[in-house]
């Protein structure tokens, strides 16, 4: 994904199912990292302006702050900011991204107000149900419209998915990045597949329903 980071794809091209999990998110590739957050301070929370019509954020800044308070503070060390950022028509296929920085940053993205997105014509229902099983478990519906499948959310389930899973996944990338950096002691060795697995496992453990449930 040259230069881009952890993201959960909303529309994704068909790929062999073996790669389905790693295709749902990918890793930001900026190579340097520097802790920019003193111990205990917590990341800044921001909200960028949306275009006047047509887009919606999954949550408010207060809801985001409350969700961040559910993580162990040491997992957020060095994370400069977490916030809401506008998707665009060209780049509307990510739920969230982690940027290793510096400064380390997590962005959670808006969605078109109808909370639906089309999959590509090659994607079948079982691809979605397998590749986006977490989304389906959170309440995303898969409906057929003509020859294509459309993924549909209601606001509450989408909010729960973003705060309860996507955010935890991106924090997982940050935790992985920092632990990896400590482990090799000389700059993190990039291993996107391992980072994906770590982040997804972290999200399932620390997200909604985990021991540090949001
Ligand atoms: Zn990821």
C-alpha cells in the first residue's frame, strides 16, 4: 500500500480468501517513530471539518475520548492524536488508519450519509461474510442490489464497530510498532503481515467485550 497505513477497507477488490484478513487493514509505512506523548498525558482528540452535505462521522469527540479511556494508558504512550477525518469520494474505503509518524496518529473516517457502500461486481456474498465477519457480527447487513452486493449500516452498530473494533485495531498497530521497535532496538523492522495479525488480535482482545472493553 506504499506509504499508507492501517485501514479497514469498505470496498475491496476480490482477493483469495487466505488474504482476506490482511486485506481488511493495511499498515502505514512511514518508517520513523518518535514518542511524542509524555507518559499519562493521553492523545489529543481532534475532529476535522466535514463537507457541508453528504457525510457523517461515526461518533463525537466525547465518545471517542470515552473509548480511549478504556485502553491501558501505557498502550497509548507516544500516540500524539486520535481523531475524526473526512473520507473523500476517491478515498472512501477505509474505516481508520494508523500513521506511525512522527507524530503517531490515528484517523477514523466519515462515511456517506446513507451508510452504504457497493462492493465490486466480483465480490460474492460469502466473500463479504468471511472477509468482513467482524462487521457482520456488529450488525452490518449485506444486501443484493442488481448484480452487486451492498453493505449497509445503521448509525448505532457502525458507531459500536468503529469505537469497539476499528479504534482498537489501530491502537494495536501502535502497540505493535512500539514493541517491535523495542525488540530490535534499532528502528522497527517493517513486517506488515505480522502487524496486521497483531492488530486484529489486539482488537478482538481489547475492543468491545475484551478485558478492557470499551
Ligand atoms: Zn491494520
